[in-house]
C-alpha cells in the first residue's frame, strides 16, 4: 500500500472526525435550545466523530499489530454495539406516537441483547486482523462468524427506526444509510463496514434538518403530563 494512499485515508479520518465533532456540537446545542426530543439523534455526529478518531489511531498503528490491537477492538466494538441500541432508543425519544414509541423501545431492548452477544463474541476473538483494500481498512475479527440472522437483525435495528420515523429528514437519513449499506457491500466488500460507517457519518448531518425550532417548551409540557 503506497504511503500517500495511507496518509490520504488517515487525513480523511481526522478531517471527518473534526468536521463531525463540530457539527455534532452545534446540533446538540440546537436540540437543547429548541427540540429536546431530537437530543439523541443530534448526538449521532459526535459518536461518528469519536469513531473516526479511533480509526485514525488504527491507521497510525496499522503496521504495529501489538500497539494497534486496542484501537482495532475499540473501533469494532463501537461498530458492533452502538448503533443497534442507540438508533431505536433515539427514535423512541423523538417519537410522539405511543405505539411506535413502544415498538422502538422494544427494538432497543433487542438491540441491547444483540450488542451483548456481539461483545461476547468479540471478547472471545483471537485478535483482529487488519488489511487495506481500496484505500479503506478491512477489519477481520478472529472468531467464528455469527449467523446471518445476526447480520439481518443488525440491519433492521439500525435502519427501520430511521425510515419509519415521523421526521422527514430522519427518513432521508435512513434511506441513505440503507442505500450505502448495499453500495459498500457491492463496491468494497472486504472493508464494507468501515466504508458504511464513514458514509453513514457523513449522511448523519442531514439530522440537522430534523431539529425543529421552538419545540423545547412542547417537550417540557409533555414531560410534565407524564
């Protein structure tokens, strides 16, 4: 792998991390002022930002497996466990329809079980191999692969609450996440979840359009009624 390609990807991770961090700070601030139901969704770019900085550390240590293993594990742990839990709960927090809120909460519980299962699998791995494929990092946890049902469940938990949210901008984000999932698989299968995470991170900026002005008072009144 040429050094300039490596530097390009390292710089891309750092740049994405900085940009997403700044955007996430602005979105969280806006949600706190105007639309607190969107607070968890507004925090998505901050999580993606942290994820990109971890991948930058993976790039820096990619030729030193001993020093790089903690970063490889952390990157994979975030990818495996964060989104099937956070996405349904963020949808439930933003939801006004009681039936859909219950559905998202149930899915969040399922996501927690899936995250625990994947964490256990990762804890039992013999390490994580790393390679570079088309300027992207391909992570290969050394464990027996989970059944396809786990992959399908992961996709459903991370996409369905977005596509069926009551907020149109969240719907757009969900469709983009689903589309880039298939594009990442088709175009860069060995490194698909690294590519997918970066694409989803960029598209998460669409969430800013779902944060409505002057909604905090409505949220607080709803909380008082509970």
